[in-house]
């Protein structure tokens, strides 16, 4: 029985990619809370694993050569887990390239644009005096997100999943697309194939289990709190550290 993998986690879209992957792949894992609203991401122990101060990250005690390995960046973690288990990450070169194209598309496009769209639309208005810059920022990222959602919708026409069979490429984009729909009702209007794909993946038992675990983690007394102003101060005033 392989030792469980430690998953440093908070139930955001990037965190959820990894719990979904572990559930889908049947990987045994421990959740370790990184409460980003109270600043756990800046603790020195976490920084040793994730030098970018961002979750998710994992530590696999049974890494290459049987020695522990830590991995940060959700795309790198998905690839690591896919290679380790041989699941949801094709081994033939053509299939693998297709999955990687859509995985990197999510990492460089869908996730960052959705994250910034939500930042400007939801949070920056409350923090900045210069509303004109906020309005332009929100417009820029929301329209770019919509362009990307259109690309995904087109890709999904006549396809059940993003790249061949269900894969880590679906696991990467799903939590972001679902989160955008929740925070911005109507944003996927007219994107019927995208909406059907979100619903299809949401029905998977492993995805439901991953969501349950995220909720349980947040609801435990030790992790409660840090909403509203406190979380905003932790998350949105960050500067370079020297
Ligand atoms: N490119 C990174 C992004 C990770 C990321 O931005 N994580 C956010 C939560 S979704 C975080 O840790 N935020 C803490 C903060 O902003 O201080 C990945 O995909 O792993």
C-alpha cells in the first residue's frame, strides 16, 4: 500500500483540480489546509515546498527512487499524478500532446484570465479609489475570459471531453469554468456545449467527493474564519519580498 500523498490545499479552483485528480485516480491523500485568507501561504514551512507562496502543492513520500518529492504549480502536479498512476494522461505521443495542449491552454489562459476577471469585477472596486482603471481592468479580463470560453465551447462541439477521453486537461479547466459560472451568472450564455460539459463533469462521483472534502475542510473549527476584510487584506496587498 503506497503511503498517502500530502496535498496542501484550499478549496479554490486551482486546489480543486488536485483533489478531483486524486479522487479520479484513486490516489490516497491527506489534506493539509493552507488557509489563504489568514496567510498560511506565507509560512516558512510551506514556502519550502511552494516557493511562489501559492497553493496547491503536494509532497509524495514515495517519489522517484522511493524518496520524497514535493511539487508546486497545479499543472505540474496533474502531470506528475498522471505519470505516477498512468491514468487520465495518455501514454501515446499524439494523445499526450493533445492533453498537454489543453492543459497549458488552461494554465496560461483560462485560469489567469478568470482569476483576474474576478479580481477586478468583485474585489478591486472595493479597494481602489480610481474607478476608471477598475472598470477598464474588469472589462479587459471579462471579455478575454469570454473569448476563451468561446474557444472551449467550440472545441467541445461533438466531443464529450476536451482532448480524447476524460483527462487531466478536463480536470484543469473544469473548476475554473464552473467557478466563473457561479460568480458571474449568464457568462456562458449561448455556450451550450460548454454548459453541458460542466454539468457532465459535475455529475462524476469523484468530483462530488472532492467537493465534499473541500467543504469539510473549510467547515472544521480550526479553519473557519478569515472572510471579508481580513482575507482581502491578506490576499490583495502583496508585494515582492527580498
Ligand atoms: N499557477 C498556480 C496558481 C496558484 C494560485 O494562484 N493559488 C491561489 C489560490 S487559487 C493562492 O494560493 N492564492 C494565495 C494568495 O493569493 O496569496 C497554480 O496553478 O498552481
